[in-house]
């Protein structure tokens, strides 16, 4: 920066001295005429103004521009970081969403398997109860059947004895009747 300023001042001085050395007779009337003294004091005033501005205004202007550049750079960096954070948050959200969806699917499948197990257990329990009740009913029926058969046998035996005793009372002499009664009693006893 300083080299450019020095080069610019050097070129300006050369131009000023070149113009100051020009011949006034070569200039045409109506043209602006350059006088060496005026030019010299104009260059001096310009240089003094340049030095003062450099000391007073140039530093604050440059520092303001540099601070503004730094603020913009920081804002761009912050925006890039915010963008990365937003992308990371979005990817984290998608990952969490997928995990939650997978977990929900696992829970649903577990609930379905538990439901199916409960249904199969209930069906098995109902089947066992039905078998037990059927077995109990069959035992009850068999017991009642045996009881009825015993009662019938007892009744038949009683009737046979009564009939036989009546026959014996009437035909005590007849061997055929006795044989008939004893065969009947044997048959009832075997049944």
C-alpha cells in the first residue's frame, strides 16, 4: 500500500514539473494556461491535504472498512456454521424419526405376537375345559348308566324272585319249573 502511494506521488510530481517547464508561447489563446508558481502551490496544497487526510481520515476509514469486512466474514462463517448445524439437526431428526418408526414397528409386531399368543392360549384353555367337562359328563353318564343298570338288575332280580316264588309255591313238585327259575336267576346275575 505504501509503495503504491509513493509511486503515485512520484508520478504526480513528474507531471507537475513537466507542465511547469512547458513554454508559454506554444499555448493558444482561450486555452487554460498553466503557471509554474500556481501549479507548485497547488501540488503542495494537495500533498499537505493528502498527508492530513491520510493521518486523520484514511486510518479510520480503512479500519472501518476492515472491521466491516471482518463483520461480514464473521457473519458468513456464522451462517455456514448455522447451515451445517441445521443440516446436522435435519439428519439427526431423520435418524431419530427412522429409529422411532423402527421401534414402533417392533412394538407393533411384539403386540401382534402377544395378541396371537393370548388368543392361542385362550383357545387351548377353552379346549382343555371342554375336554374336562366332556370327560366329566361322560363319567357322570357312565355312573348314571351303571346305577340304572344296577337298579334294573335289582328290579329284575326282585321280580324274578317274586315270580319264581309264586311258581314254586304253585308247582313245587315240578322239576322243569325249578330248572326254569334257576336258569332265569343265573341269566339275570350274568347280565
